[in-house]
């Protein structure tokens, strides 16, 4: 995302790019925010890339399963 600074406004192209990026970014940030807030995934419990990757994948699967159940119930 492009950011304006003091004495430098965003150009029309930068604003358009931000608009395109923001729709995708909002969905991704919401998922990560839920993982951090709801699942406590702001710090890993294990050391090493394979263990951390497995922990993240399990959290992501739990998030997706919970979301699927809630969507099927509505």
C-alpha cells in the first residue's frame, strides 16, 4: 500500500492501486487477526520451522473448519 507523507499527497495512480490492494488485504488481515485474537497465535509454542509451520497449519485448519460449520448453519 502506498502511504502519503507530509507535503506529499498520493497521486491518482497510487490511490487506485491502494483501492485494488485493500479489498484483498482486508480479507487476509481479518483471517490473521482472528488467528491472533481468537486462537492465541501471536507467539509460537515450538522452536524450529517445521514445528512452527505445523502449528500454523493446524490453527488454519481449525479456523477454516469452524468457518465452514458456521457458513453451513446459516
